């Protein structure tokens, strides 16, 4: 009689990573390659999503919701067993996708980090930093009311990253982290996947725990898929 398949012999999970900013691609792929090398990654990038949101003035309208639904349908049609969206400014669109596909894990980029921030907030307020302005409009309402939240826009950091000046990008974010800690925050949360590269600089500058969407999301996806495994 043959033995039942072990976890080691199960097919590697296929994870769809859907990006609205090109800068989000490298941080999540690098971390997954290091921490979850057995997962098969597929990357879908539509870098017009963030630009269209920023300039349209229409917010997350029906047309934007349809674009997210179409991206998810493509990912599922390609065999994805889980979907991770990596841009923080589109929460309601991603929630709608999750409602349409309850049989698989569908994560907002900040979902797992928010849970981690809630768990850590007993030590004091959480300082939330973003480099993309609309993120600070859409993301704070997703935190539970009991989380004391202080927000900061790291102005100029995204422009620096777009120019390829990664050191300045990290320095601006780290400076924001330092100021939030000086203002009484106990934990720093980096709101966007593109910011994960600044994690170590923030730890050095702030001397406090620093959460990133990348780290939290990967750990949560692994946990959910393990729960679904036979």
C-alpha cells in the first residue's frame, strides 16, 4: 500500500503577485526566493493603475474595480492557488476580488501587516509611513479603531526611487521613521511593498520594531495555504 503524499512531495503552490507599481516587483520576489523558494511565482504588472488613480480624480470607481477583477480572473485562469496584491491604495477593489473568490487566499498587501501592527500596538502608537499619497487616504481606515495610528508621507522618496536613487529613497523613509519614534510611536509600519528595501535603514534610524507588508504577507500566505493542505 502506498504512503500518503508528504508535505515535501506536494506540488509547489503557484502564487500570483499582482503589481500596480514596478518598484513592488523586486522586494516581494527577493523575499519569496529567500524564504519560500519552493513556491512558483507569477508576476502580473499594470503600472498604469497607480498613475490612472492619481490623475483621474474618480477614485476607485467601477472601471477600476473591473480592472482588478480581470487581473484576478487571468491569474486564476493561469492556475494560481493564491493571489497577493502588492499596491496599498486599492483596498476596496481587492476586497471585492476576495469576496468573488472565497475558495482561495486573496490578500491585500497590507492585510497581514495590519494584523501584526494590531498585535504590537500595546507597546504604544504605530507610525505608518507611505511614499504614495493616496495610500494614506485608503489604508488608515483598514486598521482597527483600537490601534493608535500616526501617519507620515515620506515626501520625495518615491521620486528618488523612480530616478534610481535608492539610497536617498531609504534615507527619506528612515528620517520619517525617526521623527515618528520621537513623536511617541513604538512601532513603525512601512505601508508599501516598494518600501521594504528601507527596513534595515529604518531599524537603524528608529531603534524600534519595523513591520513591512512584504514580510507579513508572505508569512500569512504560507500559513493559509498550510491550513488548506490535505
